[in-house]
C-alpha cells in the first residue's frame, strides 16, 4: 500500500479548518559543487529559506531547500555565522563546497496558501467543464504524488495528498466525511468556520489513515 502525506478539510468559504501532515523524515541529498552553481536558487516567498528554482539534478528537485553548507546546518536563509546563503554562494573563493538539500516542511502560512490555491483550482476546474452543473476536479496526478478532493453537497471539501501507489481514495475521503459529521454533533462546535480541535477526531482520523495505508480500507 502507499503513503498518505497530508489531509485537510476546507469549509464552504475556502477557510482551512483542519490539516494534518504525516510526521515523515524526508531524505536529504548532499552534493559537492564547483563555481558557478549549475542550479538556480532563490529565496522563498516568505524569505525564510533558500530553495531550488531551476536545474534539477542528482535527486535535487525544484522546491527543495538548503539544509546545510559544508556539513553545517543553516538557519533559514543564513549560515550559522549570519552570512546570507545566497551571498556566500555567489563568491568563487568559497568553492568547492558541499550543499545539502531536502524537501522542506510547510509553515502554517504556506499551508494556508497551498490549500487556498487548491480551493480556487477546484472552482476553476468546475467552470472549465463543458458540461453544465459539473463539480470540480477529483484528482490531480504529479510525478510522484496525487491530490484527491471530495466535496459534500454542503460544499465542505476533504483533501488527501498521497503517493501514486495509493488506490481507492474515495474510501478514505468518505471516512473523513463520516468523522467530520461526528464533530458537528459536538455542542461546543457551533459553526464550521471554527478550526477543528477535537482529540476524538484527531485520534479516529489517525487510526483510519494507518488502517488505509496498511490494507486500503477502513472500518
């Protein structure tokens, strides 16, 4: 069976009311470079990391961020001594050097941005359909992952991001809907613009994900 990387719930207004990311340790790739670098780097939109913009090679992918230089972990966009990484890498006298890359974890702000984009893409895909009354996309495939969305009749969207090996995603999506329906019965949860902070929901969903990863089904 495949892996489930992330799950989320978005309400009718496009607000992210729940998200969960699997606690996965992403592999790192370390390479030695001579000057000039043959990959294009940039600061992330929030300026909190240096990431690959162009020039995939040897397991280094677009979107990967620098986690260490010459074996020393970096502090966001700066080296441990405070020097900006991009400045250090633009100086020929610092080469040759080794750089370690890894897939970054999303910050809270980046999660909001990502799921807002998925919400918008879903609405756009419904408008693109040549058939009147169509809903939005149900699945997007990447080179090594896929995104599945299930929308209820009330407009709540359940999202699962998984690897390509995972099948029968509608089973897990509908289980998420079932568990969410139980949350609505909680008298303390008065409207669906509230973030879901419910230990029973967390535990039940985590158990369902583990079940689904093992045998492709949930009880």
